[in-house]
């Protein structure tokens, strides 16, 4: 399906899709795109909920992760559990530059001096490369996580990467996510029980202190709240783009 046609279909469905539950959103995604849609996951609690919901809709769904080579051991262990429980092979996507080469070219601890560049090298470029193979991707973002995510639709056109973006639990709260996890006995990263509500790379993630925002443990001390994967770019001609 040509890009412009797909854009129009998404635009037509966007409002209706806001009334759909996550199962229906994922069923539409799988029926529409087949093997050309994949779930992107960092295996946080939201991601685990989406994976478990997907498993109830379709058994042969695809999951990929951006392996920065700096993830927590607990995250890698959870990935092994996911593969065993759901009978899938996680597609691991790596940066074109190894961690060792990054240090040689950019110096030690790039994430402390230029975290945006580090994220670009280890996350954004690998994601762009992976999405080039797909027609749609599924995320586990929620609108109340950050200001950048507040306008996310359950089905939308991703202008930044040029394909359909599907956010089946965009309207869920953290409480709803955890309720689902407990009710369905879904495995989750044990770091969540150690005050890590949001889990990224070891260098740029710390436990959240009492009274802090859930994202305070990511890039602590910096104004940065996003790695760049979910920055919304308004569609040309939209009121937001023209503002």
C-alpha cells in the first residue's frame, strides 16, 4: 500500500481507534500488516503488558529490541524469560558502532558529555534501520509518561520514521498496567521493585527517590527526558506544524 493511501487510512481510523481496547488495536495491526509489523520493546512493565496482550491475539508476532550493549543484567534475563514463555525469538538490533569503537572515536563515557549523541548512535539510528524493514511498529508508550507522549494516538502516522505507529495502551495509567501484570501473572523486571519505574541503560538510569517523578531516574540531572524515539513530529499542514 502506498504511503499516501496508508496515511489517509490512518487518518480515517484515528478517532474510531480511540474507543478500541488494546486487543482490538493489535488485531487490526496484525490483520493489516501481517509480518510487516513488529512490537518494539525495552521490556519495561508496559512493554511486558503489550507483549502478553499480543500473545493472546496472535501466536507468531514479532518483537524487536534496541540492544545498546549497556542494558541491565536483569533486562537481559527478562528477555530470556520472554522468549521461553511466549515461544518467540526476540530480534536484537545493535548500533553499527560497537561500544568499544564508540569509546575510541568519541572518548570515554559519551553519555555523560553528549547523551543525545549517545542515544542517536545506540538507539535512534538502529531503530531507523529496523523500521526501514517494516510498514508499522507497535510501542508501549503511555500519554501520561512525558509531555512529548501526551498527544500519542492509538493509531497514528509516524512522520519521523515514515510508517504507521501503534500505541495500544496509550490511554492506560500506570495503575492499569500493574493491575494487568498482576492479574495475568506476567513476568517483569525485578528492578521495578527497587524504585526503577523506567529502565534504560545502566549508565543513564538510577532508582527514583521518594517524591520524584517516575522519569526522574532517566538522565538524572539533565533536562533530557526522551532518547529520541518517541518525539512527535507534526504532520505537514497540521495546525501543530503550522504553529
